[in-house]
């Protein structure tokens, strides 16, 4: 079982952990500049995933966590940008 990242409406923050599921919910149409940092913090701090030196998101089991289709382009842009 891995962590799933989903897009949702009406969230209180850019990204939140869903306590009932092993998932991270990302606000649809929210501020995208902070998204990678917030998702990485949820994965590493809240869910115990290993930290990475690159822009990859990892599950607590070590497998790569993919962004949903509508955020995948953002992930590619962030990964190629200066970090």
C-alpha cells in the first residue's frame, strides 16, 4: 500500500493529510508555488517517508509517489526549476 495524492475542493490549506486514508489531499486551484514543499513536509513529517535530495516524492515504504494528472505538469516544472 502506498500513499496517494488526490486533488480536492474546499480545503483549509494547500495540502492536507487525510487522517482516514493513506492519502494527501491537494486544493484544486490553490497556490501552486508552495505545493511541493507542503506535500514533502506531509510525506516526511506526518507520514514518515524518507527525505530526498531531489524533487521526488516518496512513500513511507520507499516507492515513488506520483502527482495526479492535473498536477503532474507542475511537478515536472518544479523538478526542473531551481530548488
